[in-house]
């Protein structure tokens, strides 16, 4: 038998060991090679679970050449969306020959495929298209990829796992996939290659949602790369969250703190227009630009130049949202109310100054108080235009927007103990009254050309019916307040006619705007105030009926669930086809039962209405329901150190089962993640402040008086003997 020296035997053993390692089909166990930045979100999250080796793209070639057979490698797009990942054919050959298991993002090329241009579609979402993820998420599940850019493919991809498409639905694509759907994630079996035509790796920064679904996607990708390894659930803290968890114990003074953060949002989001910035913003609007990117250097005003409308719903790849730079009357008034009430609660005199400046700006200094609206001979005299940033807004007069302007200004007047806005308030009340028909309905809107064609008398004498609480109910609340102040029966007559007809058709024959729940919520305020002036069993029964219906939508979390009515009665229902998604106003849900609260159209006004009803009825059960709703709103207030533009705000949509900000983003103007400075932020902040003060708007404004100027102004604007 031939003998080997110890040194030669050792050499043979080392050679055999090297051969075995190089031919191992599974690669190095529990080790993953990353090509790209170590600062990408996925790297930060998995580095505690998996042994990572991280190399820059400058070492791509040598890293692939040194890789062992079957190694797991991720090629991440760390310069997305500005630069694609480029790999030449020789490196793809190494991937194939070594049977490397590779996840590749945002490539400029892939073997056997012809790529086209980079697409950045609007109104498109990601959709799961296979069972690759083993039900987590399931096929047809909708995913949010914000700031989506992807490489288009001119080569057909068989059975992609995720696609981009224009699809309708809340959580899932309810009409299936359209014919046009581009692959976002697919396999290239010849190379053990999992290709993403976009970037998934900065999913935390980009605020991809829902969170649980993205956890499942990444687990599956990692298990694809490392067969046989079970990856436990990935956990991370999103950069935008609710302030408190669903079951988290609320701290002391949580409601007061919510008011503080709610009013600070206006400053953080740069909603107050500075004098040095006003002309620049108007020039942008004149050039057709309606939004700008938030940045910390935007100067902050004191209300003397008005305030902006919103934070829009679009989220870019960095997780940021733009500022809507239009100015509208209702938002400015509701913002002023929030500053006045929070100023009272928090003992902040600066907030009082801001509130007064805002109302002075719109009612005395802006174009809203000039031209047609200041001309006693014009039919629009005394009304408040929808907005002042462009003529298309200036020409429009929504009765509901005028009503909320009045309500908010009344609250601010009471807090500031001033009558400085009494004259424009009384003019507006009379202008609304004289454009409300005999049945008590005004209709959705009346524009300047309509007044020039018809005069105001036409609207006063007509017998129109508009079964839409969204547009009519808050006028009635204003009329009830005016009746209580002046004793003028004409206000009450119009209200009682309108409410009688509306409740005869309630709820199934109501015309609903984005949902039936909001129409129910809108009826609460006028019915609560009707009980204040006519506390009859009939009127109490009407209010109790609507209260019961709204509370039937309240979840145990305190949330008010969104609800759709009969589809033929809806102005803006959920999209009725994939093609309709994102093309019009729309609901946040696709069907009743979807667990979403709408804080733009329903929950905000339910909060106001239930708050006022609880004082009108003095009902303990109702007060507890309002308390649960208030706690829910404090929980879901946005918390984000990374994004000051939304920190302390309330977004339109909240999924109270997932307990995250999620909903169908179908609305063309007011999507799921929009924050409206007036309708949403203004009213929620204000009612929370009123709760801390233990008072209602009705009681707060009860000491105001307009009787000293009302008779003469009515004689000027509404001498009814001439028209009846």
C-alpha cells in the first residue's frame, strides 16, 4: 500500500473540501451577500436576522466571481429612481453558471428580455398576481408602492408575481386585472433570478403599505434566495404611524396633547402664508401649479396673508407629500376657529392673533370681500366665494362652504369676544337665506354667471328639492342659530320645511356624495340645534333616530365605519370599473364592511354632530360614545418625526383593523392620505378643544348678538314683501 506524507495528505483533503464547497447547491448557509448601500431599509431590518456581507457596486464583478455555487445575492437599487442597476452579459453568465440565487432590482437589462422606458404612471397600484407568497399576501391583494417608477418590458413576462396596473378596490382588485398590466416582480428560471422592475428595498422610507403584506413579501423573497431557511416575521417601525396603538393605554391629558399637536401641525406644515411668499405662491397658481414640495425653509406667516388648503395625498419615493397652495374661504375660517379654540385652551395669545388675522384677511382685505360680493346690486352680494386663488374658485358659491365659514367664524368670535365680523356674517346669513327656496333647499352651488342671469329672487322663490345633507344640512344649522338670535321666523320656516322633506326620504332616498354615512353624520348638527329651539318629542325623536344610525356604524375601537348607500343614489361612489379608478371623486371603500374611517367627509362631521347632540339630549350613553370617538381620533393622529408636513395631522383614511393609514386612493383630488386644513384638521382640533372646555358650539356662541344690525341689513337685502 502506497503511503502519503502528512503534508501531501493535508493538501488532498483541503482540495476535496474546496471542491465540495464550490459545488454546494445551496450556497453558504444563513449568509446573504448585498450589493448596494448598507443604509437601505431592507438591509437595516434583516442584518440582525441574517449574516450579511455588503459590497458597493464598484466591487460587483469581483464579488460575483468570488461567489460560491448557489450563493444568495441581492443587487439593490440604491440610487432609485435616478439610476438603474447595470450588469453586463458576462456577469449574468456567472450568475447562471454558478447557479447563484439572485434578487435584482430596477435593472437596465436582463437576459432574453427587451426593456423600454421608465414609467411613472398616475393612478396605478401594485397587485399580487400569483400564489408565490403563499397567501401572505394573497393573489389580487393591492399594495401601495409610493413614487412608483418601473422599467417597462417589451417582452411578455409569463406569470409575474406582482404587477402594476390601474385597478379599483380597497384591499383587493375587485374587477380583476385589466389587459394592461406591467410586471414588477417575476422569475427568470434559467438564471435563478428574481427580478423587480422597480425598487422594493427602501420600502420603509417610501411608506409602502400595508405593513403586514410587505413583511410577507420580503420573507418570501429571502426564503427564495435561501431555500430551506425559515425567515421569521420582519418587524420595523414605520416612519408614519398612529400616535397610540389600538389597545395602548392612553396617557393623562392625551386629549389636550392632541390639541397641541393638532394646532402645531399648521405651523409644521407651513400652512400660514408669509408676506414674503404670498406673491410667489399666487404666480405659481396663475401658471397652473397647485402644489409645491414641503421644505423647512418655507417662511411661516401670522395669518395676515391667509392659509393654505391642504397636504395632498400623493406620496413620493421618499415618503414626502406636497402642499396644496390654493386658498379657500371655508378652510381659512375653520383654521381660524382651530387657532382661537386652541389658544383659549392652551393660553396662547399668539394663536388669538393668528385667528383674528386670518378672518380679517379673508373678510376685509382679500378679493373675497370685493367686486360682485361687495356690490349691493349683485345677486352674490354678501356671499363668501369658494376660494380666491383662481377665477374658477372665485366664481363659485357652495352653500355648505358658506355655512361652515359662518359656523367657524361664530366660534372664533365667541372665543375672541369680538363683534368685528358681525356685518359680513349677517350679510352672509341673509345672502344664503335669500338664495334658499321655499322648500328649504338651496342646491349644491350657485355661480356668479348664474346670479347675473337670474338675480337672487329666482332662487328665493323657486321650489327646488335637493336631498343631499352634504350640501344642505349646515345651512339649516346656521339658520337655526340666526333664528335663535333674531327671532326671524323666516329662518325657522325654511329649516323646518327642508328637514321635514329630508327626513321623509331618509335614509334610502338621500343623494349621497362619497358615502351614505356622511349624509347621516351631516344631519346631526341641524337636528341637535333644532332641539335647542324647539324641544318637542318629534324633534327629539328625529335626532335620536339619526344618532342611533350613526352609532350603529361605530366600531369597538371608537371608529365610525364608512358606509355606501344604493349605488344609483351616489354622486361619487367607488369606481365602477378599473378604468374609472383615480378619475373622479370617490369613496375610500369598495363595499360595505371595509374597515375604514373617512376623516374628510364622515368621521369629522360625525364628531361635531354627536358632540352637539350630546349636549342637546344630555344623554349619558351618547356622551360615552363621543368619548370613545374622541379617544380614537387622538390615537390615530399622525406621528412622524421624519415628515413634519404631516406630523400632528389627521389623514382622510384610517383602517381601524390594520390600525394604519390605509384606504382606496381612488379620489382624484382628495385621496386616502390627504390632510385638509379646514374640514378635517380644523374641526377635529376644535371639537377636542371644546371637549376639554366642557362646552358646545351652541352654548359657546350663545352670548353673541347680531340684533343691533340685523333689522337694517334685512331691509336692505331681503325685503320679502316685494317678492311674496
